[in-house]
C-alpha cells in the first residue's frame, strides 16, 4: 500500500514527520521537553501559552499517528480504522488528504458528532447543542 497510482504515502509521512520535528524543536523550553511532550510545570496564565500548548499537543498526537502509519506502510500492511466496531481499511484518498488518519471517514465523523458541541445560530440567538 506504500505506493498506488503514483502516490507515495511513505514519502508523504516522512516529510510531514520532519516538518513536525522542526516545529517542535522551535517550541519554547518552558512549554515542552526535547521530545515535544508538554511538561507538568507549564503556566497557562497567558493565552499565548495556552494556544502554544494546544499546538504542541496536536503536533505530538499527529506525530504519534504518523509513526503508526509509517510502521504499517514499511511492513506492507493496510492502514485500518482503529475503532473496535469497524477495522475497515482507510481509503488511500483519505490518507492522501490526512496521512495521520487513524479512523475511516465514517467513524471519524461519528466521533466528532458525539464528542464536540455544535452551535446553531438563528437570527440573533446562538444555541449550543450536543449531538
């Protein structure tokens, strides 16, 4: 599955991993250790720090997912959805857009609908709802 129809998934993953590593090396030392993990002594008093910590967390999670995908690609295995009830192969078209995808589109959509609050705007009123 590493190459199909001219798309090099391995190359794409390796390139993105390098970008993440460069970005994590640029994180201020009071926010993360040298592996990019958020440290326990972080001060969230400043909004900039909170935004930075969120970015570090997202990059660290993406790096972990990309390493998982890379291991599978190098072993010649399919990248499958991690949801227990699914396990279907993740389509190459999804991996082209999001190489770090761990769920198929259907399972990711269901997860987002059930875990994140939705906001509906009607006229001047804003209504928060959960699905």
